[in-house]
């Protein structure tokens, strides 16, 4: 049984990593608005975290950060956003931080909110949409917040992008959170049912 369980976990982990790569490097998971990309990449990261645990979730978050960084470098079928490309040309290190830190926060926040919302239940379907939405919102707030902060630190015109960032955060951020909650909940519940 232990071999079966470890093989099962490895296969599921590989599946979620493949989804992150597919979503991150193709138009499937990144919807380009030109100035910024709306992402669906939180979905496999959050689902993988809630199914396989926080350690695996952090691995998926790191993969999310890596494909975001590769996209910013132009190694993707989706063009990098103009705001991210501008920051990268000003300071590649800060741009890399902006790619990785919010993505690593996604599984941590989703896991933490799930644990709080689930209370003592081992598996709580009611807690899933809250965890999914919280993970997605954490990504949006941290990514856009870091972008604005790094624009200021690099001496770029942050006032020119403030409206874009606020609008993107309000519209895309809420949309991403709703989609994450709607998609993650039945996916995780179905896989839990199979695992019984």
C-alpha cells in the first residue's frame, strides 16, 4: 500500500506540475490584456496543495513562479505584460522576486485558510471555496502590490500605472478568485472521493 500511495502522490504531483507548465507557457492559463496578464495558474497550485499538502503546494508555487519568470523573459507562447517587461528591464532581480514571492504565498495562504475554515474536520468541502479564493486573492494582492512597490524603488513612473494596477486588481483579481473557488471545489472534492 505504501508503494501504491507514494506512486499515486508522485503521479498526481507530476500531473499538477504539468498543468502549471501548460497553463504558464501557453495561452491556456494566461489571458493577456496587453498591460498585464490575467492568470488561471493559481487553480492547479491550490488544488494540488489541498489534495497533496503544503510541501507539494510549495513545489507547485515554485513552478508557478518559474513559468511566470520564463514568460517575462519571453520563453512562452504568451507575450509578457508590458508592465512586467518594463520592471524586468529596470531591475531583473526585483522582477524575479515579483514572480516567485506571490506564487509561493498562494499555497501557504490557501492551506492556512483551509485549515482555519475546516476546523477539526479532516476533509471539509465547505472550506474549499474559501481556501481557493484566498489563495488567488493573495497572489493578486502580492503580485500587483510588489509591482507597484518595485516601480517606486526603481524610479519608474508608478503614478502612471496606479490606475491600471487598481483596475486590474479589482476586476481580474475578483474574477480569478471566483473562478478558482468554482473550479477548485469540485475538482478537489472529486479527487478526495476517489482517494477514499
